[in-house]
């Protein structure tokens, strides 16, 4: 279900177990949207109560290890803001065939500055993430992923640096277990999912064999 043999024999027709797993990933992403915080920047709920508060059906099976915050900026003004954009979570136990699951979930665009960053459609080289990497990335997406805000009360690091540090910490914490990493997102979050999954595979945990993104 995590992409072994490029999902050979599972896609056409869509395997029922894979369908359930994709819907499960969608539910984990929906949790970020259902948080629906009225407070600019922060999450309405704490990490320990997050899944229960958003009424995630499998709340007891997962735990938040870290919230993720992303920074949006404007070239033409000093405007800058850092907002809650997702989380890293782990399964509370190992899953047969998948080991300890680590999920990264990203939400879609919400703030005005994020919409303005989304409008930066010029392609920039993927070498900004990995030197020598082929292909291009939309400027607005990589800007949200890599921008930092030294004045933010939620964290001084970019979303990229937050994620990388958290994944390395979890790999060390569960070093005696098999790990699976799943990266999922909606809209802007889907772009960040592809970008961050590529970043993790290339630069952070190339020794973990299963990394996939789910749009």
C-alpha cells in the first residue's frame, strides 16, 4: 500500500485496501482543515488533544509529534506572517506490514499572503532543494516551504527545517523499529507534500525505503 513495486496490480481497478488507505490519508489532512482556528498563526487545540478535538475517528491510534508552521512573504512590501499549516504524527503502535507509521499532513491555502505567494508561478530550479536535481518547482510553493520568520512566536525556522528536524528526531526515537513515512496534503498542501517528500528522500532519510506523497 505504500508503493512497493509502484503499486503494481493495485491501481486498475483500484484495490479496496489501497482505496481505504488513501481515504485514511485524506482524513488525516482534513484534520488540519477541521482545526479551523480563529487565532492567526496558532492551532486552536494542543498537540495532545488535537485528534480528539477535531473528532478524528482513529484519534487514539495516532499522536501529534510536532505542529508545522509556514511563513508567507511579499516581495513588494515588508509583510510577513507565519501560520499553522500542518503536523507530523506517528502511530501509537506498530502496524503489521508497515511498522511505525509517520505521517506528514499539509493543509491548503488559507491566508491572503499565502494566496499571493501561490500567484508566483515562475519556475525555479529544483536544485534549490537538492544541488544538481533536474526539473523545476513553482516559486511560490518553494517560497512557503523554505521561508523563515525570525520574529515569529511560533518558531523561527522554515517549514522545511522544522520538518527535517522532526523526522530526524523520530528516526532516532524509533531506531529499533521499521518506519514508514507518508506525506499527504490538499491543494497547496499537495504541492508541499510532493516537495517535502522529495526533500526527505534526497536529503534526510534516504535509508528509509518507503516514501510516497498522496495528493
